[in-house]
């Protein structure tokens, strides 16, 4: 399997550290590997502080805001995505030109990507949620596009997400290898509707860790809000699936009345959502915390992760799912109030 860019960078830096240790000569190792002595000591400090995850380079690239389309043009593209979710980027570009708004098809796609609307399925789901939240009446064209896309979604996703608790997404993130601690894994859970996130750190990647996150964080949260968690989608990892009838994760879901199924496609909406969350937590939390602090215990790192999750859920606006710029928790609570009569309540 081909290594990703981050894995290649980590492998090269670890190679330098290991070679210097084997040769007992930092200067010679740096000449062989093509690094300076300053780089060696910086890599060494990063590794001793935060393990492998701290060796990944933080990109210094910033978005070139001056090259973005004006706000009024961006808003027109977003409005068109809701009024005509079935239109492609070329059709949207042509329709906006008729209104005197000039933007290329590539520019339309860039706007869609920023707002999580780059596929017809995402635009249809966003339209359905927006109509429910704002009590909008859909036109015949919107309803036709919605029904057409929904059929495609149902083939890959079994049933599109409609409200909080309808679908949860769970996955495991390998955080890295840490001296004195070992390998760290993060169990992650997202509510498919609101993108409310939960995460805990473990030393093992097994069903006990997968169940522990649900038991301690996820199920109590939904219970406090009088919402039942109906379905969970995972990949085919051994922590979630197994032929053993005594597999703890599967037994726990069955006992809790939660339907479990595996994601069948890597390009599915659920897979994209959890991968986006993992990229966010890796770059916004782990890389920064490992460069800023020396955390000597799993408990200390978990406390920092809890603080970051609180900010993620309660303070950061989100364009994914059905948030439309609201925070995940605001989206969750608003949907609970608006769909009170429709939600499957916990007895």
C-alpha cells in the first residue's frame, strides 16, 4: 500500500533519528540523510515531546482570500444550489450569467466545496434540512430534484439522515507511537445530522475501547436529550465486526436496540464526514498540542482533547451536515426542538 505524504515525512525523520543513534554520530547521519544538525535536534525534541504525530509538518499555506469571489457572488452560488440542487457547475455558471453574475464553472465548484455542497446528494440533503428548519415550501422542480437524488442516496447509504440520532458514525484514528506510552488510538463518534463529536483515547484498538466510548459519552448524551440512537455505521475493522458470537461491540449494540451496518463505499457521505473530522482533529489539535506542551500521561492528553471537543461542538461554526454555519450543538438542539413530534423518543 502506498504511503501518504504525512507517513513519508514521518518515516524520513524517524530514519534520521535512528541512523544517528546507530552511528553514534549526528553530523555523519545528517550528511547521509541530507538534513542539517539544527533539523536533527528539532526533530529529536518534537519526537520526545509528542511522538510520531509531532513529526508531521504543519502547512504554512494560507488561503488567498483576494482570489475568492465577492461575497455576493458566493451567496448567489449557494442560493442557486438550494433552488436547483440538480444543476451541475456548468449549468449554474450559465444561469448566473443570465442574471449578470459572472463566475466560471470551476469557481462554482470552489464555492460548493467551501460549503460542503459539491455533490448533488449533499445539495439535496442540505435543501431538505433547510426546508425543515425554516419551514420553507419547495417548488415542483426542487421536489423532483430531491426525489431523484434521494433514490441514488438510498442505494449507497441505506437511508438518508433525517434528524439527530438517526445515524451515528464511529471510527478509529491512529494517533501515533509515543515513548513510554506506546501506540495511541482515538475512538471517534459523530452524529450524522448535527456533526456533534465525541472522542476518547485508548492504548488498544479493540471492541472494549469501541464500547467504552459509547457507554461513557455517546449514549448518556443522547439519553439526557431524550433521543434514541437508532443506527451506527462503521468500517469493517475487527473492533466493530467479527464472526465470534460473543463480540462485545455487536452484543452491546444489539442489547441497546441500535442497528449496526458497515459502510460499503469509501466515497459514501458517512465516510467523508468521519474522515473530515479526523483531519480536523489531527491538524487543529494534535499537531498544535504536541508542539506547545509536553504531555506525560494519557489522562493529561485526554483532558486537553475534551477541552478541544467542547470548543469544536459549542463554538466553531460548521458547514457540514445540516449546520449551515451553526455550531454542531446548536444544530442538534434546534433540530430536537423543531422535530419534537417526529423523533423516536426514548421510553
